[in-house]
C-alpha cells in the first residue's frame, strides 16, 4: 500500500508539471493567434471528421441526441465541431482558457465547457452516449481511475473513443526515463499498444474497432524530419505512433 501511494504521489507531481507545460503551450499559441495565426487549431476539425467516419464504420451506433463528453478537450476540442448531441467538454485548465480571448472566440455556442478532470467527472451515472478522450490519457496521473469514471457516466449502450500515441517496448522504456528525469514534462504516463489494451480490459471495456499506425513509417518520417528532436526520436527508438480504439462497456451481443 505504501508503494502504491508513493507511485501515485510521483504521478501526481509529474501531472502537475505537465499542467504547467500545457498552460505554457496554450499561452504561446493563444498569443500567436492574437497576431494572426488563426489556422493553428484546424486539427480539431479534422479529428472531428475522422471520429464521425469511425463511428459510421462501426456497428451498433449512430449519431445521437444524447450527451457527448470530451475529456481533456483543451480550449476548443473535438466536440466544438460535432453537429449532433448535447456536447460537453471538461479540462483541468478551463479556468485558464477562459482568460484567453483569442482561444475562446474560436468556440461555437453549442458546447458547454467545464473545469475539472477525468478522474472525477461532474456528470451523472449512465448519462453519456459517447465519451471522447483524444491524445489525453498519457497526460493524466491516474488512467485507471479515468476509465472507472468513463464507465460510470456511459450509458449501457454507450461508446468510448480513445486515441493515444504509443511506443514500442524499448521506446516506452526510454520515454519513461525522460519522464523520471523531467525532460519530457508533458507525459506522466507512457503506453505501448499492449499496455493500452490491458488498461482497457481491466476497465471493463470491449474493443469494437481498433486502428494502429505503422511504427516503421513513423520512425522513417522522424528520421527524414528537419527537426533535430524528431531525428533523435527516429534514431533512438522514441518514435511514437497512433493507436485508436472504439469501445463498448460490455461485450457485443452474441459473443
């Protein structure tokens, strides 16, 4: 028990450092938008379109009028570009984002933004049809607790969409070392495809659809990059590749 408490303390400290990192990132981006860089957040629109394609290709779920929750949305989020559902976004830095006019003005009027964390969601049991956690789970301090909360707020027939950048086993070892040394402050957790699948299984989720990018392609792209940090990733084994899943709370009927 003492060892577990110490691990949580370490993760909590890393998470606090990650929040400082995120605040600095969005402050700089907000300043750049203020002076005219309005195209900086177009990836949110692209991610929303990709999510809708994924939902369309998966069995047993269609766009709904129910609640859609995005955890760790940042100042805008995917939900900003969805045109269905009762949309909510939650982020620990929401109070900070509200003080950045250049970021807030990019929001539509259809989504409700809340301050909070995935470890304690301010929503009722079985109230959400869809939960989105996109490139966020490795930025948190208690991923298992977040999945417990997602399971709590999802309707019995609800869906979880999760994506995260993962590493190979060797890359995860190096990435964890960077986190311990506080060189990479933005990622308290590191995942491989296997550890992500294990986390989802422990959380009681069944994967309905899974897409895993090609590590070799990611490594080659990093090696060809003009950025020194990317080339270092490519030649050391630190290259990341995306793993995304669409899950249900229970096994599909018939299994």
